[in-house]
C-alpha cells in the first residue's frame, strides 16, 4: 500500500494522523466520489480478480473502479494501514424482483470500531443505495443522509439494512416506468451477520458473479459514481444523473439514451474511466433498479 498514491487517486488532502469519525467520513466520501462502482471488466473480456495487488493496480494506478469485493477490500486495507480497527463482513443482497434475499453471500463490506462503537463503512454498493457516511451499527435508529434515510434493524443476530427515498421528479416521461427506477419508497438493501469474513470467503462468488447467466453482473454493464449532489450511472446505454433533494423532499432523476459511439466518451467525461479493451454494453431488462 502506497497511501500517498491512494490519496492522490481519490483527491484526499486531509489528516492521516487522526482516528476519528470525521476523518473516516472524509476519506470515505473522497473514495466514493472518485472510484466508481463498476463491472465493466466483465463486458471487456477481462477477468476480475480478488488478488490485492491487482485490485490496487486496477483502482489506484489504472484509475478504474470495481465492485464491492474490490472497492471495500481496498478501502479496508487503507483503513487498517491508517490504524483503524477494520474488519470484513459478508452480506446477502435483497432482490426486489424475487422479493427475497440472495441465498449466496455476494456482498463484502467493512466494519470499523471507533471509540468502542461499531460502524459499517460500505463503499461498494453504488447507485442510490450507496451510503455517504459511515453508519453506526445500532438497531432501529433512523440515520438520515443525503441519499435518504438509512436504518439497520437486528433480529436473532441478523442485521438488515433498508433505505427510505424521497419522491422522484423525472423530466423525461419516456423513462417514468423504466425498470431502472426504484418504485418503492422503502427498500430492503441487504442482510448480514457480524461473523468476521476474509477475502477467501468470496472466491467462489467472484467467479460466479462474472460467469453465471443468472448473475445481474453478466446481464448489465454498470458504472456508477457518487457526486457532491447525487450520483450518475451508466447502465447499458442509459445514462442517469440524479440530484438529491433538488426541491424539498424531491430528487431529480434525468435519463439519456446514448449511441454506441457516445459510450466511451461518456465513461471518460462523466466517470474518468478509460478502458484498455472494447466495451460491449448490455442491459437485459428487469434486473436492476436505481
């Protein structure tokens, strides 16, 4: 780990000595606004690996993004190097189309203990379910953030994350019924236990998610990045830009459909991503919501 190189990648110029919530939040927000949540390697003929050196080179040196197993593995490593009490957990993501949690533990997240209090630091979910601040691990407490109101609940040692969103204004009515839009105002996100995990626990999932025809990630090419006002997402050929709370209790959601020749340029201009190989966009309907 070269912390200076990582901090340059995310544009962080704050303290590296303090071990407090404010510093943790600052580093976290710089990460999610600089490093996209993306699965583009799958659709460029590249293999996604969990080897830490390769994750570091991909995100820090090649200025790419990654999915949870890459983003949160790197973020956890950074926090450990800075002296934080950080460890990994594993979660089961909620599938709204099946109205059920996944049966495979596919989501890696980071737990940080600060002054005896546990927090969840998850920099690898993307779109509107990406938290903007570390969340205190406490059951039943509403935790308002810019993206909406997040809440953990705990039952029989299993923790559940859900999010309440604002109303949505969609100027382009052609997209008002898009499957990329979240229809419910309160949405389950994932469930997890506090059993410590290692990257080794995700080897099978990493292969499965990038090869199985049943995987969301083989059905859609996804690149999303948080901004200071909201987030942007390129899913297939559809570019979405969301502005949180642009009016009282109202998010602005703007959609544009790109032509093939616009995709590469948009990745560079909107996400600061330059791919080594040709991207083949894909967006099989009915599998993803924002």
